[in-house]
C-alpha cells in the first residue's frame, strides 16, 4: 500500500480530476471546512453561521459540513461554548473518580460522531484530486455508523457513497441508510455481525477491482486517526478544563477502527493521561488474542487496526455485551428508571442516559473498571465518549426482552441487572500494557495488514515508534492549506 492508499496526501495527484471536482462543487455551492475550523468552530466565518440558521441538522445540505464537530447545542442547530458532556453520578458508577462522557449524538445527519471520521477520510482525497465525484463511487466499509457517516458526507458533497456492513447490525442503521442512499445497490450486506470485519475486507477487495470504486477503509486511513487527533482531542481537552478536575487520569475509548483513540494521543501529550482502549469480552483480541461474536455495535472487530497507536496505549479493558445489553434495558425502560431514582439519581441524570448507546455504556463500564483497578479518587477525572445515543438501538429492546426476559423487564429484573453489572467491584479483564504485552498486541496486527492486506513490513514496523505518529501530524495543516486553495478555486463564499 502507498502513502496515498493510506490516506496521506501531500499534494495534488490528478489535476484533471481536481478541476472537474472544483467545477462540480462550484455549480452546487459546496465549501469545505478546514480541520482547524472543526476543531475550533468559533473560527467558522459568521456568514456561514448565519446561513446555517436556515438549514436543519438532518438535511442533506452541504452547509451541514460545518456542523461536523463537538460544539453543537442540544437542538443540533446552534453552537455552544463548551462541547456537551455528561458527568455520571457516583450513585451510578460506584466510584469516587469523576467519569465524563462527551455527547456524540449532537453531530449532524447521523446523530453519531462517525460523520467526523467520514469527512476526515474523504476531504483530503477530494482536494488532492484522488476522488472525482463525477466518476468515482466512495465505498464505506463499516460495522454501522461509519458507513452511515460516509453515505451522508458523500451525498452532501454531491458524490455517490456505498455502505458495506454486516447484515446483523441494528435495524435503525439500515432504516437510515434506506432513506439516504441513491439506489438499493448502494447498501451491501456482508455476512455476520459486529466482529465479522474480514468479510467486509473481502468484499472491498472485490469492489476495488473496479477502478471507479474508491475504498475509504477507516481501519487503515490515517486521516481517520488525524481527524480525531485534531478535532476530537481539543474538544475533549476543553471539556476536561471546563470540568474543573484536578487530574486527567485516563482517556477511555472502545476500539472499532481505533480512530477515536487518536484523541488520546492529543490528550496524553498535554496531560500525561493514560490511554485505555476497550474491547468486547466476547471478542478479546487485545486481552487474550481471542475471537468471537458480540453485540457491542461499533467496536471489537477481531483485529488490530492499522491506525491504532498501540505502543502509546497503557491499559486494555474487556467489557461483556451481557453487561451492555442489560444496562441498556435499565437505562431505557420505565422499570429501570424507577430503580435508578431509588438509587438516588436525579431526574436530570436519568434523562441524560438517552445519549448513551451500546458502545457508550461499554465506555462507562470500562472507565469504572479502570477507576477501581487504579484506586482513583475524587481528584481524578476519566474522559470518554458517548459515540451515539440510545435512539440508534430502540429495536434492540424487543430483541433483548424476547431473548433474556421472556416474562418482561420489571423491577426485579432491573435490580438484578444493576446489581450484577454495577453493584460490585470488579477489575477483572483489565491488563496493564508493559513491554511484553504491548509487543504482543502490536504484533498481532501483522497477520491482518502484512499477510492479508499487502501493507509493507517496513511500514508496519515503523508504527512501533512514536516518531512515526508524531511525524504524520503535519498533514492536518497541509490539508487545511489544500482545502483553502480548493475553496478559493471554487469561489464558494464563506
């Protein structure tokens, strides 16, 4: 794989394609935001902010590109000074450490943060002339939200997007895709569930035989990592500073593509916090070189992503989908809400739980495990992300009820679920990453990327060194220059 194949563009690679794209974007009025603007939306021109007032956050409108950031308000129409976040009460977590989740369901169009990853992967290709919307199709391999984000970004950038995802993902994902795609052929369902990523890769390798198809593989596109480093990282740092916490102990993030973990590099550079990747216990790739299926949708894809900065990680945590499924029931049913009120949670705290989908609950549980294992105090803050909200999984309630609670989910079932998964102290399935453990996790990626996907051994090994990761940061500034030049050529006003 070349640097360009991995999303690292330093210059225009096809001037003719770029010229066609400029003409296309000029004709439909598309202006691209820079990564700096998304990282600090206060720098977005006032004229664009004024125009956004007339655009709904779920409209397929190109101005929604300027909402692909963490600073949207509750209504998802305006901007706030500090990104929205939830601080979980100790009555829920059972630990003294402060656990804070950034709210991801305020992002436009898909109500999930993966729309940022999609923009991060497509925008550099657009301005480098590596993606021509007049001839190319953008292929978005995913286990759900990234494919939705890709289809949304493709559509508002007047391009054709194709979602490739396992057939076992939530009904809500497919319902959304049905409304946004140009043709039924633009959804490709592969075998399996969350952890069946090899099947996605196989389908993408087949699609790549057609030169009109451009594969935007979130697992190997460094622009995914860099987008979160440059946009999510500063937002989370802003949240921590706003919280008044004394010490940022850890950044916890479940790993799907590992893109969101890129924010941890930004935070660690500035605070010294630990970076804690999380996976499903039913598919414990990092913990035990294990494998299996699970239902924590969006994470745990049975391999080590190329863009995971493994050697900068400090701990690994495994969380069972039994826990996330059960607590999703607690957080989203009347019986569960009554129990939480009895536990002392304020109505406002209970209401905030709607921002937490399955992987968000996973992040919460991993944060609790980390706090227990490291004996954190009230001086310590753990920052994590609620990548999407409960609305993306409402159909799962009926499935969980039929499977696990055939007699219904009432007070007794809610109490049992809370007691089993939140009522005790357990730091099981947490591993500190010393040198041998780090090497083992890193080395596991060899089989996917070198043997199966054609990454050079030299490039694979370069990723062991932090010099490599520090050395790709400059692309963000270079892409911003290319985006600015592109906007100048289109003449679309800011």
